[in-house]
C-alpha cells in the first residue's frame, strides 16, 4: 500500500468511526435503545432504591415496559411520581409504560422511575446492579445500573423538572 492509499483508508475508517458513535452504556433490544442506567448508593439497612434510565424507541410501532426484576430486590416495579398540592405521590404503573415510536422516555429523579424494594443488600458507589426490563415487544432485556453517590444528580441530558428526587433509602415499604 502506498502512502496515499494508506491515508485514504485511514480517513475513511475515521469517518465511519466518527459518524457512528458507540456508547458503552447503551443496550439495544429490537427497536429500543436503553442508556444512562443508574442508581444512587444506599446506606446499610436501606430497603428501597430507585433506578433511572433512558429508553429511545427508534422503530415505527410503540412498545411497552411491562415489568422489571432484580435479584438484589424482593420486589421491583415501574413507578410514577406526581406532586399533588405539594404532596409527593408514588404508585406502580400496573399497565406498563408506553414508549411511542420516535420518542424517548426518561426514568429520572422526580418522575417515572424503577422502584426496587426489599433490598437484600446496600448499593455501593462504583458497583453495577443488574436488572431485567421486560417489554411487550422487545422482550426481556438485561441492563446494569451504575451506582453513583448518595446525592447524585441525573447524568447530563437526563434533566427533570425537579432537581433531586427525595431519598428513598430510609423508606420502609
């Protein structure tokens, strides 16, 4: 190979790599792309933790997050959080969470989130907590929640109307 063809090949390779960035924290399942999966560290003895992530539907049909499970939790649910006259209310989304085609849904502090209850151990900063998401169409998808510090904020691009969700670590369910 001469210098010109080597340079041409290197430029072509660079263009492909730069045009299609791959994020290490992304998980693809069917038409869904799941990214920015994280949680907060919990103190010893805590029985509840929240899980947060982003789900993008790149397809032409809706899909629905219908269940979540985690070996570290006795119970796991998809929760909705709302404010009613200054009172925070949470409830499971028993009918699931729809991800419309071409849309992105963020499970984030101050909004919809994963609720992991009856924890079998604490979440420690720097660890990864495996969870399984179950979608109506994409099926079961294994993801890992990156455990951040106790007061961690949502990753960039994961902003919500509230700055910080109340700490669930001391809640008894």
